[in-house]
């Protein structure tokens, strides 16, 4: 297994999740055409790592680009966006693509993203080599965002978290789960998590959305998610964690009352959209008890944070709503 990026917790830090000292790992201008590169996904691939990156260009057109890295920190991102061929459909219309997630299931790498088809919905595609890509049917009707696949089938079916939304800057949103026998037809929709009352946990009282691919632990599925509060200065995005039941992932066993990471550094508080921490990917090693979380910062650059899986699970259980 490839060694994931890692940096030990600073001596003066008591948090269970801490930032990489050299953040951001991907600057906004990492390719010539980009205005910003953020909310992106990475996975182990061959002798290093591959990723699908959200790169908004200087016309602020949103698209996704493939990239590669030996160490998960220094990235070489393609200068042209991914071009999809036909997968399980010939309907591959797309006005925009953003906020991708990537996961390996069985024999291929599956990609989900927010796909522009008469408004935002969940696009699905796959690749075997990050060179040739195939687009499938959209998972849902508009409007929906934050489609996150589980890394293995549950009761013989693919499973996906998502967040029904609207056609704008959604002022609401809960997390749901849906199932599919074939990555084409989705159903059995169930509510997983709702926003919290303001007085209980205000950082996640306006809307929530699934983040990286869930991680299977002895306690259940460790799931990082973003939560939003609507402040007098606009939306503020932070990161929390939940543990879902292994066999019934629509059942929340534990969920953090405090956030794990919130906008505090300059690159998280200042950018195209201020005050945003938006997790989209997590490399992990159960054996080494490590997780490296990639997140969009201020809708402008990509940051990296670290944690011990056992500590995050313990914190989530002991500080649960």
C-alpha cells in the first residue's frame, strides 16, 4: 500500500485534526487556466496517487481535471479537463462539473460530481486508468449535490450519500442515502442526518453534506461531513464527523457536537468565498491509524489535514449529539 501523506501533530496542538504546516497543497494557479482549484478528490493509484480536481477557469467555468502525484502533496494536474465517453448511457450532457469524489470499487475507479443538467444533480462516471473516462446516467433528478459513494456494496447494492438541494446557494439541506443494483437506477432513499437545532450545535444548523468516502472502522462507517451556519457575514462551512452503522448506514450511531475543523487560517478565511472548510477526500491507513483529509479552503485552494482514526472515533463517541 502507498504511504499516505503525514505530518505529526504539532506540540502546541490539542485537537484531534490538525493542518499540514505547508498548506495549501494545491495553489489556485497550479495550471495556467485556473482561477481556483479546490473541493477535489484523491485516491491511491499505481505507485502513487491520482486525483480529480475541481478547476474553475478564468471565465469561472467549472470543470474537473485529472492529476497525479508520487507523494500526495506535490501534484501534476492536467491542463485540459476530463473528456468523457459514453458509459451506460448516450446522454452525457453537462453544463458544468464540480466538487468530485473518487472511490475504487471492485474493478474500477468511480467518480461522482455535481453535474449541470437543468440545474445541479449527481453525475457518475468511471475510469480504469485515469486516462480514459466514461460517463453514466445521472443518479437523480435535479436538484442534488454532494454525491458520495461507499467503497463497498451494502447488502449487494451500491450505496450513495447525497444532499437534495435547490438551484442556487441552498439555505437548507439534510443528508440522504440511496441504493442501486447497477449504478444506473437509484432508489430506496432514506434520510440519514438532518441539520441540528441552533442551540445544540450552531455550526451545522443551516445545511450539511457528506464529504470524503466513508471509512470502515470497528465502530462503523466513519464519515466526515461539512456543516454550515448562516452568519451576518454569510455562510460559514466547517467539518464534523459521524459514525454510521456498518450494515444499516442510514442509522447514525454517533455525531460530533463540536466541529473538527473550522475556517481559522488566512487561506480558509480569505478567498473567492470566505470562511470555508469543505472536505472532499481522505486517504487512510487503518493499520497505521492515520487519515489525511483533503479539503477546499475558501473556494480557492486545496488544504490538507491529518488525524489519528482511533482518536477521531473516540472524540466522536465522547462528544456526540
